[in-house]
C-alpha cells in the first residue's frame, strides 16, 4: 500500500517557502523525502531556513540532513511548535492560510498565462 500523500496545502506551503528562500522550486525527491519523514510544516521550514542561513549550495540535501538528524535526536526545543504530528487534521495558522491563498492565486495566474 502506498503511503498517504501529504495534504496538497502542506506541499504547496513547502514549495512556497522553498521558493521564497532559494528562488526556485524544490526537487520532487525532496518533497517525497519530507513527506516520508512526517514533520509538521513549522519544523520543515525551520530546516529550510537553516539551509538558507548556511548558504547551502544544495538546500534540499542540507535540509534533509537536518530533518533526518532531528528525527534521530529530537527536534531542538527552539524549533518545536507542533512537532511531529498529523498535519491533515491540525487547524492551519493564519499565516499558513494566507500562504495557501497566495500560492493558489499564483498558480491560477500562471495557468492563465500558459493557456
């Protein structure tokens, strides 16, 4: 049986955060890996910010290493918001709602442009 896919809103928010930080979309491999690790959005974005702060040449690899080490050793308390939980039934924070709306608007605009 295939693992349950990440909620589209979570994927969109990760892509959005990645794009904001690195000016491009993350690889599909990265999204798959993050999905398998099962962290909440705030933890994933914390790892991406660390990769950005380190000016990592390969932000996907860098963030993945951080997340894997957090999985083994626990997430440092300064990054613990929701921690590891099912994100599908958790209410979205206001900024997440805004982000998703912004993302959908951008997607819709790109679709119009491409049609």
